[in-house]
C-alpha cells in the first residue's frame, strides 16, 4: 500500500507540473486512464478534489496545490533516502551537491564558483539547474536543492524561516543592443535616450525593473515583445527587433552579435544564496564562500 501511495503521489506531482494527464502518462510510461485512476484514487482517500479539468489540460485546485507541495517534499525525501542507501551499498557515500541558479547566474558566475570549489575540495558529484527565483526557493524548501542562487528582483524574496539567506552582492542591470545600434559603444546612456525603442522582456521581474527605472526618468518603456527565455530575448535583440534590459552578471556570457551599454543610475538587484536550515549539505558553506569571492571580484 505504501509503495502504491507513493507512486500515486509522484503521478499527481507530474500531472501538476505538466498540466496534462496525457503528458504525464507519456513521461511516466503509463496509459492516460491509469494516470486518471491514480489521481481519482487520491481524491477518494483525501475526500476532496485535487485537480480541475480545463479546456486545455488540468490544474490543481487550492487543496491540490497544498497537497502537491507536501507531496513533493515527501517524494524528494524518499528519493534521497534511496540514494543514500545505494551510495552506502556501493561504497560511494558522497552526497551530490544540487545547485539551482537563475538563468543569468547559471550562465557563468555559478559554474565558475563550482569549478573553484572542485579545484579546492576535490571531486564531488554535483548538478546545476536553472530556474526563476520563486521556483528555486520552493525547490530548496522541498529538499530538491541544496543551494539556490537567486535575486530579489520584483516581487522580491519571501522571508521564510525554513531557509538561511546569504547576501552575495548587487548586480547592475545593463542594456543589450544589436551591434549596429546608434548607442552601441557609448558610455552610460540615459534611459530617456532610449524612450522611442521597442523593448523585449522574458520575465516579470526584469520587466518591473525596467518600468520602474523608466518611470523615475519620466518616460515609458515600450515592452512590445515577449520572449520565453534569455536566449530568445537576446536573439530578438541580435536580429534588430528590440533592445533589452539584462543583468550585468550575464555580460560575459552573451552571444557575439550583441553588445551592452551601461545606464545612468542603473536599476539593481540583490543576489542571494539560500540553503535549507535543516540538514544542509556538507559542502554548501564552501560553495557559498566561493560564490561570495566571485561576486567580490566583480
């Protein structure tokens, strides 16, 4: 019964992540009817609807979202327990260091800090997952990540007693331009000189920083294009469709057919590392020290 229950919990978590019974079935190797039966069984056990059907897929109800969060914690702990036993059995007790970072930080600074950690501490199994700050915070709480390097860009970071937060430094936002842009190669640019430009954004936090900065200067930033991620955002800049606000930490990892210019009195965002208060990874503190060193050198 316990095994079947964990199986159903895992199925439910995948359904919530993908928003689709059929997609969950394809990922897990089940039939769609089997996935539906597992979710329905959980609903019978709990006496409440966990998902609501929509025209395109499903989404968790309020009760389903609460259950999803707790189920994710339980499943991650179960997976970690199995891994720990197998590592002892195989004579390799080293616990993998799981790290998350926002896309701009995962593009350069965080991998560099991990490299320095490995050079000092020796071989260590590790993984790096990019994601937005709110999602990374949830994964630390769930036990899925040992360290997450996040930002306090809008809407900011929650004050959560379940995590330790370490401030690493401030990051100044810059404007990324196509190489032939009239402002390319110029010194700090006033946002008012870019008021007639088309902007592209890929997330709400960066868009909020841009709008706030423009408003302080008495102009409006025309965010007329949207991109799914940073590569899509910079592709639209490189092909001359728009300009964009990007983190200064990303500058060294940008593609060769774009350039950056600093802004006068630029918007900034704080960079923080968060770790779980409970059962931190033995190498987490050493990695935080390497991250702090990397930001200090910047």
